[in-house]
C-alpha cells in the first residue's frame, strides 16, 4: 500500500497533444504539402507547405475540390476518383505523378492519401501528403538521357565503322582494279564499273550527310527555332514535292488534315519529317496505291498519321526500324540504308520537338507511321514529362 502511494507521487500527468499542437507541427513541415478534405473531396485545411508548393493561399484553396492540383489529362482520366477509391479499398493510396501549380507550371511529387475516421469508424474526410521530387526526377531524367545518348553514340560508331568502311572498301577495291586493268578492259565494262563507283560514292556521301544531320539534332540547339505552324499547309508543301513521282507510280496523295490545326514545332524539322515519311511510303508502294495524312487532337498534343497501302513491314524489321541496326546490310528487305537513316532522323526531329513516333504495320497490307507534336510551347517541366 505504501509502495503504491510512493509510485503515485512519482508518476506525472501525461500531456495530451492538442489540435493546435498538431497544427504547429504540420506548419513546420514546409517541404511537405499536407491538406485535408471533407467527404465531398473539398479542401478544408491547407498547410504552409501547401502554400509553398501549390502557390494557393488558404483562402484560395479552402472549399475548392482537391482535383485542382491535378493536370487536365489526369482529371480526364479520373485519376483523383481512382485515388480515393483505392484509399477506401486499401486504407491508403500511394501515387507518384505530375501535379500543377496555380500558375500552370508542373512539378513531380510523391503522394499519399489516407482516410480520416471518427471514433465510431465513420469516414469523415481524407488527408493528402505530397513531397516535391522534381529535382530527383530531373536527375533521373539526366542519367537516362546520358545512357541513351551513349547507346546512340555507340550505334552511330557502328554505322561509321561498318557501313561507311564497307562502302569505302568497295570504292577502293573497284578503283584499284580499274587502275591495274584499265588498258585491257572493254569500254562497256569500264563504264559499268564507273557507274558502280559513282553509286557507291553517292551512297557514302548520303550516309555522311545523314550522320551530320543526326549530330545537328543532338548538339546544335541554336539551329532549333520552334513556332506555331499550320499543319495542313506543311503537308501540302510536301505533297507538292512528291506529286510527279507519286503520279508516275499511280499513287494518290490525300491531305485530310483540317485547316485549323496548328502545332508548335521547328518548321524546317517538321517538313523534313514529312518528307522522309512520305518518301518512305512512296518507296513501299510498287504500283498504284494511296498515301493519306490525317491529324487529330488528344489533350495538349496533335497526333499525325501517315498511312500507306504499301508492302508493309515485317515484325523483325519493325523492332529495329528506328535504330542504326536498320542500316546494316543484313536488313535489306524493303528498307535500304538510306531509308533506315531517314527514319532514324525523322524520329530524332520529332523527339527534339517534344513528340514521340511509332509505327503500326501488317505485311502485304501497308503501314501507318504516327507521331505527336505539342500544340503550345511546352514548359521545361512538361518536356521532362514527355521524355
């Protein structure tokens, strides 16, 4: 009994943290955005970290739906709703994605959502915690870009060491033969070998030109001058260039791009992309066929399709279509070195302008080459997201 009294004297009353205490703790976490929502998903508390990260003052955020922090694309894809559904199902939701600030700029964040419950277990709202990981994302993106650039350099060195060396070896061998046998050769044989020499020299020059153009994509940033371009006019310019060669093969060219569609891109690069892809389609049609170009808007990008009724592309070639491997002698098929390099460059130009390129094809039925371009000038954070 005496021991119990002694212990009771030693024990001190426990401090129970108040709501104000927790509020002060949250306010100190300025690197984190922490806010709560009611059952209708409207914001009802907004921390100092949220102000710093999203640029909204408390009076601007309070009462607004929490989807104001999501991008338009995520809202259209019902990401906020899916996030809450996962929270209710699993007790929390973890999500790493791009979010949008008051000024429209984007940042990459790690996010968590938890349900808030009353003592009786009823859900009374939600709490969302985010941390800005944009700098880490940039570092990861930089490392990935360096790795890809290294792979591309090695691939181009392969082209230099293999394809260009093969062409040069052929030129040297043929010229040495002519030099030693010229007096004993028939004029028609000399002419045939000279024509072969001329073709090999031209192929060599074309390959060097493509490599120079590839280097310009990667390193000559000062030559890059994107502006708003009306797509219909660009397609028409390219079709005018190919009108005679297409007519000679019985090919019909259809420009089905609506006249009010605009893209934000470097005009010279865009025309080059269309030239290379239309040239590829013309080559794939042996006699009679159609080449159609259409465009459609999806979110903040324009998707362009160049569709032909040519010979199509095998699965094997499709896998190597946009890599320097397509230029190797083993990849003859319907694609020679010149065509292979043209497609590599077209993809490089599209990516330089913030887009992507891919192909869908069936042998014997034709091919569709697709690429996307932004409608407006992309922000720096947007370009990180695209890559």
